[in-house]
């Protein structure tokens, strides 16, 4: 449904002098377009008739010109499309193939429309249509020339004028075009009644669409109540008659696992801080409520406080009752008794380590004592 | 000291006061001790509380705030998710952070050896790693099975085998159960709660085919255990049934029957569940089902909830509608006699048995709701979480009944029933059906109340539901809601849907607001803003992947709205866009749009704009005489304009 705006037509003609010379139709064409320019474009319907009845031949050239331009467009598209393979290409190509199926149908109808617009006789229409299709679907310059002499001439014209045309892209071509909407039925001012009728009509169309969908098919407005179902009062199956003993699951690990899985089915992200705390408690990431200082107190549950405080008892059987070592060890005991971070057993081990240490250093200590007379040897008797 | 004395004095003082007011002769000093004779103070027994009881009690005091996003999202306006996609992305990225932290904890275990907490929190210590060289014994295997650590348990078991250490039959049995339960595949760790919540969204396919690993560890373990105990059989049968190795599971059950091995109820349940894979038509299935029940009855096995739901699951696969109904109604009383109380999963199966797309309409949901209204449920069966989504689906698509939907919604919000809504996928199905049903059946005001409550923090409508909402608005001519809905659409990223855009425009154009009523006096302006916003959005969208292109209709509507909103400047900008890009824009604006634009041009006294509109109308073969006449009457045109007018429509019209 494309028709060239007259001014643009002239512009195109200047671009393509060769075409018209070759075909030898420039005169008749320009005269027809001239007449239109006089009354400022073909706006009124009166103007349409002369245009439609205008000599067949110039119209043919217009079609051919369009052919050629469309052909060159295809060629440039192809060039840009020739690209390196990219990820997802295969998928995209598949989609495109689908799209093209639909597109080719559109192309067919479009070509038919153009043909019916341009040609008057049936054979002309057919020919134009086939030419258009050959150009469009044959992808560019390789399109086979049509059999008629006129078509050959147009092909020659196309090849002659090809060089200046290269730059003429689709957008430039279309910019000057107007969309011909003449065939539209004349919209009349709507009356209120018509509006109502139309909306009613569109409503019913809506509901039609509903019924096409299988899911909606079952939807019924204001469904009558089908009667209640007596769920538990019917005739029982009669398989289990005598009372049976309750028996547990024979697989302990399995039942434990399935219980855990079941609880996960009802688990959802915590909705407030308390639920977050519940979750953390269950995951063992925080201490448990109620607050209890003896929580998880496993190592020393049975250890009396006295074992932490009174550490002298560990000295009795090895430490001299007085002297520097005794003094040192007492200080160690005081320090340990105030340390809450180690267990009673660790404290005891600590002290016993000193015992072993002094045992190994006995000789050195004895030497020292001898050199220092003030200290009696007696103290290191242990 | 002072404080404690005060505290000690406090009760006495209050007692004294109460006594003086009642004007009795009790003295204040002995008030606490003296009690009427015969009154017996009963000290209640201590109630043992679990560590989470107090937290749960506190949590129950916090309701859902409809105006705030879910707790899991960061409380920052910039980080509040506003589309379903964003909700998922944000939640999952938070979880991804947790995963990253966990990875670092495992990868750099040497940094986490210190124990700050006293008592230590074992969860924070790096977990034990078992390798080929680890020193292992039976007890560590037992521990791992207890924890459900499948991979490590299998590793340790293999190590023990290699070292020739004996594994006790009990431990082997436990391991067999563990391996059968998980099909020797590590399950999703429990703590990834968000991942599980969103899992169904992308994993729509249910398990349909067999996933059981034939000849894998489970069967090896099974072969090793001699003599075969009932437990051995039961574990393998259940594993095979769970992962749909149906034929072999059934064969094994028959084998056990021949060898007089006493199995248990849950094992029978697992076979009843897969009857639909064993037999082809309804009659055969039902026959096998009753046979299995007979066997159970002979072996003195007491059926449980699992049996009931398994039978109903089997019945729900019957193509024969009448047989399905009648057998379901036989099964239910049978189990009532046995004292098995149904769970929500049972009702879910009833719904799918009774309310089928192609079957007759059934109001069974009414009876179900009468049965369970106001009750609180806990999860007892894996299918319990399917109930609410299915019930709402039945309310909308099967019965289209608003009152029932409200009842279902009430049940969902009873007690902790919301826990059983399932996951994000089922939740959104539930709300999709709920909103769609309400917008078809409720008045627009009532509907908008619900809409405000649910959107956007609980549920974000999909474009399809948005269209339903718009349809409701159109039917009710409630154009005052359009600005609100439009802002929601922008936020939810629905603006690249051409059908929705056209719908919004159509509603605003067709329902011209009445400027006299005070509630609508702002509307033309607001509509113009919406239109302008839409215009800008579409222009921006050129740069995006999801491109929306203008159509003549759309631009005409935008033009109309801008004119009505007294935004002439923008309107003429839009018109020049239409005029310049005629070859790009499919379709033309409505004639009424052009007429309104010309009217506005007359008001603004800009004849050249009006003439441009006329030129456009003429070029596109639209009805131009009305416009031309308006221009001629409305303006006092100068020579140039008059000449243009003449050249466009011809002399003839002036003579009229």
C-alpha cells in the first residue's frame, strides 16, 4: 500500500536519469506527475482516478524501481549479517527461521497488494507480483530476469543505475513516502447508541476469547450449588475390621531423616528477629534459652570449687616445706587459684610440671645451694 | 542496699493500701502471712520449656507489617525489592553471602581454630574433614550417620572396608537407610533456606522418570547384609519406591511376601504411592491398591496417615472420574473408623480428585472448609503444603466463588497455618488466584483495599494479573485509580508490555474525568503526567533490549491526554514527533485526538500547529473537513495560512 509522494518521485527521477532514458518513458511520466503538482498533491479522491488510470507503462517502471531498491536493500542486509559466529547463534537462527516463516507469508500478501494496486489487467498483476517476490525472496542481484522484454529492459536499467543507488538505503527511501489509507472505511461520528452497541459487542468478544482457553471453559458464573459431599459418612471399604496395634517405623534412621525433611517442607525464611533467633538456636549457632551459666558445662560438672582454689594439696608430697622453691610454688598456686580459664585438672598438671622440672634440675640446684651457704641443703631433699 | 530495702518494702506497702481500702482489722505487719483458713495455695508444676519456646512466644507477638518489606530484605529504601525478579535476586544474594562465608570458613580452617565463646559453639568450628588418611572407627561412622552426612559417611565406610575393620550389622543397616533415603546423592544443605524457598521457581519439572541408581552402593550394601532382615527389605523397597524404580520395588515386596518377611506400614505406603506407575488403568490400579491393603490387614499392620494419603494419591491418578469419587468416599470413612485424622495433604488430594477441569463441577471444597475451618495445622505429610494453592485455584477457576476464597484465606491466616503455604512459587500462585478472583467479583473499592494490603510487599502481580486489574478498572470506569496503578506498573517493570500500555491509555482516554467533582479535579493533570511518563519511557526503551515502539494509536492517546491535562507545550512536541516519524510509526492517531489537539491549538492561538495537524490529517487520508472548518472558524487567519488551508482542502469548503 505504498505510493510515492510526488515531490519525492521527482527527486528520485533526478537521481535516476539513466533509468528513464533507457526505458524511454521519461516524458510521459513527468507529464503525469506534473499535473499532480499543480493541484498540490493528490489529496482529494477526484485526483485518484487519473492516477490509477495513468498509462500502465510508467507504473511498471515505478514497480521496477521499487524492485531494484528492495533488491539492493537485501544485499546490504546480507553483508551486515555476514558476521562471526557468536554464542547463542544457533538458537537465534532457529528463532529467526520461525519468524521468517511468518514473514514470508506477510511478504506474499504484501506483494499481492502492491501488484493489485499497480497493475490493471490480471496478467499484469501476476507479473508484478512474481517480480516482486523474485526480488524479495531471491535475495538480491541474483534474481532471475523475467521472461518478458519489458522486464529485461528494466533489469538492464537496474544494472545501469546500480552504482549511484548503493547509498540509497531503505530509510531514505521511505522517509518521503506517505502511507496510503484511502481504503479505510470512513469513520462516522459515533452516536451514543452505537457506542453502547459496540461496547456490548466487544464484551461478548471478550467472553469469546475466554471460552477459547480450555482452562476458562470450566469457569461458570454463579454456579448452582451441586450439593454437599458426605466425606466421612459413607460406606467404609471394609478391609480393616479388627482394631490393630499401633506399631512404629521399623527403620529408625529413615524415619529420623524423613521427619527432618518434613519439617523443612514447612520451613520458610524467618519473618522477624525472634524467628531468626529460633532458627539460629536450632542450627546451634547461639546459646540456648533459658539463660543458664552452666550450659554445656560438661568438663567440670563434677569438680568442686575447692579443687580450683586450694591447690596446696598438690605440693604436699614433693615440695619442701620452706625455702625458695616452696615460696615460688606457693605463688604459682595463688596465681592458678585465681585463674578461671583453666580446669582443675589443668591446674594440677601445671603444678606437677614444676615438680618434674625441679626434679630434672636437681643437680644444678644442689650445686647452687652449696655455693650459697645461707640456704640449707636440707630444703632440696625431695 | 537501699534499693533492695525498697524492694522488700514494696509488697508490704501495697498490701497495706489494699487492706486500708477494704477497711478490715488486719494489721499491715502481718498482712502477708495471714490468709483465710482453708484456702489452699496450689503451686503449679513446672512446665518444661524447650530452648525456643520463649522465642516462639515472642515471635507470635510480631504480626506481619503489610507496609514493610519482608524481614529478610535489607531495611533501606534503596535495597527494597520491587519486582518478583528483584525479590528473588536479593534474597539469593544474601544467601550467596552466607555460602561465601561458609566457603572461607572451610577453605581457611586454620583461621577459625580459636574459640571465643565459652561454652564453645561447635557450629563455628571448622568441620571435620575426612580423607583417605583419616583415622576412623565405627563410632565416627555412627556419628556421621546420625548427622545425616551422606558423603562423609560413605567415605568413612569405604575406609573401614579397606582397613578390614568390621562394621556391625546395625550400623550397616543405618547406612543402608541413609543411602536409600538420599539415593546416594548429597541433599541440599538444610541451612540454605532461601534457596529452598525459591527452588521451585526454576525447577518446575517434577520427578517423573526413574532416578534410582541401579547397582549402586545401596544395592551393594543390601547384598552384603546377611541374613536379610525385614529392615533390609524395607529400606531398599522404600528407596526404590521413592526414586521411582517401581517394578523392582514391587518385585522386592512380593519376594518379601513369599519369604514370609513381615514388613511395616510405611513400606506398604511407599508401594501404594507408586501404583500408578505399576498399572495402566484405573480398575487395575484400584484392584492392586485393595490387594495391598488386604495384605496389610492380614499382617496386622495398622494403617496411618501416610497410607490414607498414598491411597488418595493413587485414586487421584484415575482417569475414570466416577470410580475415583466413589472409591475416595469409601476410603475416608474406613480411615475415620481406624482413627486416622486427615492432614491438609488429604484434603489436597480430595480437591484434585473432585474438582477436575473436564469433570463436573463439585462443591466439595465447601464441605472440606466446614470440616477444617478455624483449625490449626502442622505439617504431617509432604503434600500438606499443596493445599492452599490448590484450594485457591479451585475457588477461582472451578467455582469462581468469592466467599469461599475468603474462607480459605481466613484459614491460611489462622494460627501457624501460614507455615504450610509452601514455598515462594506456591505462595505466588495462591495470591495470583486470590487477587484475580477478587478483582472479578468484588467492587472496585473493596478490591483496592485488598490490593493495597498485598501489593507490593507480599505479592507482586504478574503482567497477566495487572491486565485483569486494569480490566476491572475499565469496567468500573474507575479512572481515579489509574495513576496509582501506573506507578505500580513502573515500579514492577511492566512498562515494556505494549498491551498493558495501550490498556492504560485507553482507560484514561475513554473515561474522561469529570472536572466538576472535587475528587476528580486533579485527574486530567495526573493523567497527563502518566501519559508524559509513558512517552518518555518508550523513548528511553529504544536503548534497551526489551524495546517498545510507538504506534499511532498510542501516540494519539498520549496526545489527547496531554491536551486534556493542559500541557500544550508537550502535546505539540508529541505531535511533531508523530508528524516527523510518519514512516516509522504504524497506524495513525484517532481523529478525535487530532481534533482535540486542534481545539487546544485554537485556545493557544497557534495556527501553524493547527495547520500542521490538518496537513497530517490530509496526508493520511483522514477526515479533514471538520478540522479545517474548526481552524477556519477558530482563527482569524492571515494570507499565508489561508493559502495553505486552501491548498490542503481546496476552495470548495470555504463556500459552504
